[in-house]
C-alpha cells in the first residue's frame, strides 16, 4: 500500500479484515483480521500491478482492494482446509 504509512496500513487492514470477515461469515480474531486485510491488499495489489502496471491509490480504493484480497484469501484457506 503505497503512500499510506504504517498507521494507515493497520487501519485499512483492520477495516478490510472486518469487512471480509463479515462478507465471508468467518469467525477470526482481531489480529488475524488485520493480518488478513494487509495480506489481501498485498496480494491483490501485486496482481493489479502485474496485469495493469499500476495499483489503485487512495484510502477508499485501497480499502476496497484489501477487502477483496482478504475475501480471496479466506476462500483459498477454506479450499485448502477441505482438501487436507
């Protein structure tokens, strides 16, 4: 997440993790939600950069990207968990 800083990253990560947790109806803790939101943002921003050569800027756009990425990570964890 470029241009947001550490505090902004934590805030967006927490909000995105909570949004993804609510959308996907998963029950994770606060710390895991923050990590999930930050990792979701990193994964989806990397994918956006690979495909389009740029990422979305700004707080709201990064929140959307982070929440979508966190939802994708929840789906991935659920699919891996069922196969094991």
